[in-house]
């Protein structure tokens, strides 16, 4: 005996698959449904729709100037 995990995107495909189970001496043991928010595709689509990841970080050169401003002056060197 073997167990398979199958992901089905539409209710029509799920109904068709369930119809075929008895014909092949198979049965449904457990049915799980995920909310669409948990799919990586949907998470990535949300990020893209909000303008992407880049906008949330701001200007990289401005960040670098700010970080370098925090650096201390080494002994024997002038600012």
C-alpha cells in the first residue's frame, strides 16, 4: 500500500479525482484544505502588487552613507 499527497487547484478537478478513486480500489483517508494566504505564489503576488521588496528598503547609497557616518576615525588618520 502507498499513500500519495495530491494538490488540486479547482473543485472540478477534485470532484473528478474523487470519482476515479473507487475505480482503482483507492479511498480518501484524510482531506486537508489550505487557505490561499499560505501558498507561496499568493504571498509573492501580494509583494509584487505592493510595489516589490526594493521600495521597502529605500535608497541603498543613502543607507551606505549613513552607515559610514557611524564609523569611528582610526588612530593616526584624519577625518
